[in-house]
C-alpha cells in the first residue's frame, strides 16, 4: 500500500512498550489522497520535544507525502511541506490537529489555483 510514502518505519517505531496509542487512523479523502494520523502518549518526552506525545500526521496526494507534522527523535516538533521543513510550536493535541487540518486546506486551495 502507501505506508512507504509517509515516514520510514524506523523513525516511528516505538521501542518503549509503555507508549499508548491515542489516535491511529488512515482515511482516503478522495481518489489519490489520504490522511494518516498517528499519536502516541509516551512516558517521557521524545528528545527535542517538551511534551509526552509522539506523533506523525501525514497528508498524501497522488503517492507523494505533501504535508507531514512529526516530532522525530532529536529534531523535536516540526513540519514538512512541499520539500520544506520548519519548526512547529506544539501547544496541545487539539491545536496540533487543527493546525494540520488548516495546512491541508491551504495546500488544497494552493493546488487548485
């Protein structure tokens, strides 16, 4: 399937058995586009982050990951958008999901112009 199009498995593998999956869903939004949302609660922050969540939110269009928010070990909270990476100021899970969805809508509008 499209698993290889978001993040390499080694980046998101949780070796800590105390991690608790909070959100794990993959939805096809339209033919050729999908959203993959994964959030875990972890006992200690991922190095580079100040909160106890590990997450990967990805928007894939025509087989290409065009938007991804994650907190990779050592990099902290950041986002990838059209081959650019920028830091992300995490404040809450609710805001994380809202910001991701907002950026998805912006990308959709940009693509349709």
